[in-house]
C-alpha cells in the first residue's frame, strides 16, 4: 500500500472532534485511518476515484499548444517561394512530370 502523502483539512466542532477521537481510540486506530475508512465505506470506490482524477485532468487549465499557436498566426496561404515552389520537388511536379 502506498503511504498516504496528501492532506485534507476537515473542520468539525470540538464535540465532533472528541467523538471522532474517542471512536478511533476505541478501534485502536488513528483519527486519519478512521476518516479514510469512513470515507471509503461511504461508497467511494477506486473506480470513482479514477473517474474523478480523469475529470480533474480534463478540467485543468492547459498551456497553449505551440503548433496550434503557430498555425493560428500563419497566413491562410503562403507565397510560392515559401510553399516549396508551388508544389514542385527537385525539379518535378507532384504529378511526376
């Protein structure tokens, strides 16, 4: 099992904190372990966690793609001198003449 490394802050009342700590103590586990088990038993499956991760990545802001940026800046048509002599390569046309 991967060692937990991320932190989630949960605000509770002092009475709730005492009740949570007492429950964890009765079970012989840490408050963190109690909270993990409670959340996982609530119905969040690994598939739901994976789906949430995918959604997070899809919704994350992305840096502009360099090729798309260059394409957007380029003129719609290039002069023949920049477009490879209007389709000719090494003295021949594309039709093989």
